[in-house]
C-alpha cells in the first residue's frame, strides 16, 4: 500500500511478477501512464486502487483477466473511452467499483447487473449517457449507487423503470443521480426503495411536479437534495418527521406557500437551504429551536414579517441569508449575541437598525455565502492599483482585470465599470439583478460586488467573477499562438462549447422565474475554464420578460426604442432597426456564433457583403461543399474531401453537418421559424452523445 507518498512516474510492470500479491494501492500520488498489462498475471489480486493520480488512456483491458478482484478503484484520473460491456461477467467477485471523476463515456455497462456481490458503484463525474438499466435491482447487496454528474436520462415511463427495480436493493443507503438529465415527475415507486436510505441526491435535473411523496418513509435520511429542479406546490408538514435529517436543500425550485412549522422538529439539522423559491408567510419561530443549525438560507422568496430574534440565539449558527424577501421592521438586538456568525445577508428588504433614519438595508445584491462584499481598497490591492499589466479585457462599459483576492487565495476577474460612460450605471444594475437570480454551470459565476467610493470621492462600482483561465471564445478562435498559427480546436471541443452555450441559453429562456433575454450573445461574451467548459457572461444589456411585458435593466430605452441592442453581425434582423427584443433574437445570435465556431470566420468578415451573410454562405455550400467552408483544421481532422463518405450516421462529418444545420435553423430570417433554445440544447446533447460514442 503506497497511498499518499508524492510518488511520480509510472507503475512498474515488474509488479506483475509478484504472483502472491493480493493488494496494490497507490492512491493520492502523481503517477502517470496506465495500469500495466502484466497485472493480469496476478492470480490472487483482490484490491486494486489507483485513485487520484494522473493515469490516462483507455480502460486497461488486462483488468478483465483479474477475476479475483473484490475492489477496483480507478477514480479521479484522466481515463477515457468506454467501460467494457463485459466488465461484470469478467469480475464475478467484485464488491466495490469506483470509476468516478474520469472521462469515461458510453452506456452503463450492462453486465454489471451480473456482479451480484456488488456493494458500491461510483460512476459519478463522467460522461455516461443513456438510461439506467431497469434490471439494476438484481444487485440486491448494493449499498451505494452514485451516478451524479453524468448525462443519464429519464423522462418516459420505460426510462424510469430503474426506480421500480431499486426496490430489490434492500440494503441501499446512498443513492445519487444529481446533475443528470432526469425529467418529469419522480415516480411513486421511489417509496419502494429501502427504508435504510440515508443519502438521497436528486438535485440539478429537470424534475417537476409536487414534493415527492415517497420520501416520507425514509426516516433514516441524513441528507436530502432536491435543489435546482422545477418542483412546485407546498412543502408537506410530514417533512418534520424525518428527524435524522442533517442537511436539507430545496434551493432553486418553484415551491410555494408557508414554510412548514414542522421543520422545528428536525433537531439534528445543521444546514437548511430554501432560497430561490416562492415561499411566503413568516419565518417560523420554531427555527430557533434547531440547536445544531449552522447555515440558514431563505433568500429570494416572498417571506414577510419581522426577523425572529430566536435564530440569533442559536449556539452554532454561522451563516444566515434572508436577502431579497419582503421582511420589514427593526432588526432584533439579539444579533449581537451571535458572536460566531460569519455571514449575515439581509439586503433588499425593508429593515432598519434601531431608528429607521439611521439606515435602511443596502440595495447591493448578495451573490451567495462563500465570499463577502469587498471594499475599493481590497480590489485596488488585488489588481496592483488596477495596473495595465493585470488588464485582461475591455468592454462597452468598463475594464476587466485579473486579481488575487481574499488574501491571495483566489484568482478572480474584476469588472470595473466606467461610470462616465452613458449606460454604465444601468449596466451594473442589470448584471446585479440578472446574476443574483441565476445559477447554472454554464453561466459565469459571480462571486461578489463592490459599490463604494474611490480615493478621489468618485462613485466606484465593480463585479467580481470567477476567473476563467482559457479566456474568451473570441481569443480562442482568432488569437495567434507563439508560432503565429491559430490554436487547434478539435471537433469534440467545438461541439462541447456549443452544447454548453445552448444549455446556458436554454436555462435563461426556459428554466428561470421569468424569461431572461441576453440581447448581446457573441464569442467575447463566452468564457472558457481550464476544462474548456463554456460559460456565458456579461449581462449588461439583459432584459427580463414576464408574460408580454419586457423590462430593460441595461439601458434607458424601452423596447420600442430605435436604438440597436446588441452587436452588428450577431443581432437579429428584426432588431437591427431597434425592434422589440425576444428570445428568438437570442436564438439568431446563438446561430451566428455556432456557425462562426465551425467556419472560423467573423460574421463581419469582408467576404460577407451584398446580402451574403455567414448563414447564407453556409446554406448555399452544405452539404456538397462543406469541406470548403469549414475551418481547415476541422477539414484536416475529419479527413474531408470530395469523396468523403457522408452516409455514416456516427461519422464526424455527419455530426458536423448536423451542427451546421442547427445553426441554419437558428438563423432563419423570420423569428417564428427559428427553433427554441430548449430544442437546440436537446439536439446538441444528442449530437455530442453520438460523436463521443
């Protein structure tokens, strides 16, 4: 056992000569390469753990010959490809299987169902697709099933059959399918899962309907996560009977009604997240009875009344977020009793401290619990006085700097607004109002804000974002590398970027409380992290649509204004003369960006004139001349030529053609002829899945 030794290099193949070896572990090191094929010569090996290293390549097929394996742990490496479908048949003694945090793709290995001794399956944080097998209940000894952060889907009755099957897993204690593509109502068969269940994670899917009634029987539940879905209705009072609960997250749904008074019965509760719903009524006084409570978040609701003094007497409370509600009145003096309180968010209410004229609540939004708001001097220090060496971008309303904030522990991007520019002040407000209510993995995460005075007495406003190491998409496409050539971007990376942006725009248009129209989508507004995951940012021109009403927060002009909202080349034809913005206009901009990514030409390129647009250029050249118009790097990667076969449904060329056709569907001249971002996102996931298979 060689765990945690800072080892590097590769695993010596000569270990395969130690035929008496029964356990080999080298987790938490810096080992590269792959598992040697010589390991298949170890007839008695039962334990193999290489977790948290730098292994790369495909699943080592030699492992299939080690039939004695009880534990196989390949987690947290850089392994990729499909997991062999016969894995379960080859390893009949397997009890613990860990494949998490890699780049595996494909379907759930069907033969695992035959590994009847399996106690733990952890396939989280990969790119698995398809459905969860309906026969998974054959694994009667299963204790942990972790499938989160993949692309498993369920929407139809047949796709949800795995839930019925899990009733046979009578020892199941941990079940996570968070961050997948599960849709619709949670089946009633959830209640048939083992009553021994302790951890249930269903968050970050597209689940809807009322609060899942089947949860009522899980009296051993310690953590329940239903966050970031589309659940509706009231939260039932029986929730208070689950007295083992320590963490409850209902964040970002559409729950309504009063907060259940029975929550006060959850004596073990330490974290309670109820933010971003539609709760109303008062904060239950009984929350002051939760003596273990550390975090209380009820922000972004319609909670009314006064702030109860009881919550500040809790001995363990460290974080309270009540911002963006309808609370009013004087703050209780008991706040001073909470000496251990590290974060208190009360903004955007009608609260006052002592005498009302001494200060209403600030209007500066709260962007979460992790970071405090920052003063001017800390931002100045973080950017070395806003030095030009830290300048990483310029925009319509200001400058973006790289900085080291929070005692140098976080590299951040700091957007400083030039308040002398007309519209900058409203752009700041627009971004604040947009970003405080949106949470999605493909939107640029905002950390905190600053609304202060600089040393000269001038107003100062800035937003602090998570730093994106790969910069923006525009630079990725067009900035030359050290050898004067453009950066090579693979087809898979381009498809991934487009799918990420589609997910973000789908969320803004269809999965939020009121539709959000971005109004200025273009490559410079799309940022990339070090995993090449795309994030849409810059909400300075954003508009909120509530039914037939459109509210502009980024400009003083109304929707009937003749002023252009957006950027030439990306703006929809109906908006070019100042027409009313809509989600269809965003779809058009998205379509232009999509075509630009694969053709690698700006829509304002000199060749696009006399009525020829990037969309028209694409339409008249595909499919027959596709190889002539796409980025030469792609043509070379895919081996496109006049004789290239186009009939293979899974070929790269076929996927490329499908993507370009989506771009054309988005850039139709008539807004009502364009497809929605929800349909775009669905199609892109299908194409990405087909290409990666």
